[in-house]
């Protein structure tokens, strides 16, 4: 069976740390480890890349 494409939408994501940011990060990592294609859409924080790949996820 083909694994789904997953898009996580969150206001903030690490390097900003809080409860929701950590939860979204850990859930995204787990889904990616299971072989799903995961893309995280979030706001850009000052001095960060506009696009990056981390732990088999597009951010």
C-alpha cells in the first residue's frame, strides 16, 4: 500500500520551542520515519532558511 503525503501546518516550528512546536516536530519526525512523505508549513523565523530538509521532511 502506498504511504500518504502529509502536510503539517503549524504557526511555529523549531528552532522556536514551546509545547505545540515540540509536539508538531516529534509527530512529523515519527510520521517521516514510518515512510510517509512529510512537509511542514510554518512561518519563517528571523535568520532561518526559507526552505530546508530535516529528518526526511521538507520544511
